[in-house]
């Protein structure tokens, strides 16, 4: 089965690791980026060294036209349908109910739910039809994995508009799984403290990892392992894995 993937925010951090892993496993990939052109080209070069097709596309996921054209541009570059969509790109900025602004709201909802929703809509329209397995049962050839956040399980009053947007993405993951079945499987991953955040101190990051139930954070290989679990399990849809060192279980 030919496999091809679009990874939003696929040039660095978790997205870069996802792009590299998919290429290593034989996926032709489209690496979406907004500003990191150098990182995107490095990922593309690495993917091509693994013998797969790879291209990068610049798009601002706060721009409606660029959202709506991203899937069709990807299909045109690869000259075939996409079989996998990884909605990874995200804006993550601190605010609270007291400090949130309309701009915060629009930025967080734009990247964390609006873009994934309309990219998924476009992906669904071009997704390959399911096939029959040896039992004569349907098997999806296409899937969407949404990178969400463990915060949707273990909420806090911080990162207010970001958290609300990610909770919307988790709800969309479930409703999309219902609507898109059996053609597309849709699942989500909730990372915990994996990589140090912008404006976060090293001390704060290490304490955050140490304070999880497992006394460790989540590493890139944990996120990749969760992704591969979803990619390879044909009977799973509408589910959510917190790869977070047990951070979502804190009380």
C-alpha cells in the first residue's frame, strides 16, 4: 500500500521527529512550515535520503486561503492522494481569563482547531476508499492523528484559550472519527512535558518532568511510539493517548 503524509508544523520539535519517523517507515511526506524554511529543507533532505518523495510547503495557518489550499497543493506535489494527515502545528501562549485578549483567542483557535478542522475536511474528500481484508471486513487506508495535549484531561487555569482550543480539537477528534468512518480513522495524542517551551526556564522544565506520576516526562520516542500504535492498529478510532509520564493523572 502506498503511504503518503502531510505533517503540519513538520519542520522541527515534535513535528520534525514525526516527519523523520514517517520517512524512515516509507511514507512520502509533505513538510508544512510557517517560518522555519531551513528546518523544513533539512527534514526534506533527510527524508529523500531514505528513498521517499519529500517536499516542503510554506503556509500560514491563520490565513484561510492558505489553509484551504494546503491539502490540494500536497496532492499535486506527490501526484497521488494523501493517506495520512498529522495535525501537529500549534500556537502555545500563556494567558488566563483575566489576561486573555481577542488576539490570543483567534491565534489559539485558528491554529489548534480551525486549521485542523478544515485540513481534515479537505483530506477526507480526497482520502482513498477502504479496502477489504482477508475476513472481508473493511480496513481504512487513511487516517488522521491530531496532536492535542494532556491538558484536556488534567485542566488548569493557565494557558486558558490554548487549553479551550485543544479541548475543542479533542471533541472534533471523536466526532470526526464517527463521521469519517470507515474511510478514515481519527485519533489523538496528548504530549506532556516533552521539549522545553518558549520562555520556559530549564529549571521549570526539569521540575515539570520530575513532578509527573512516573517522575519523568515524555520523550520524542514516546510520541512516535504512540503515533505508530495508531498507524498500525486497524481497529482503533476516536481514541486519545496521553504520552505524558502520567502528568494527566496528577491530583
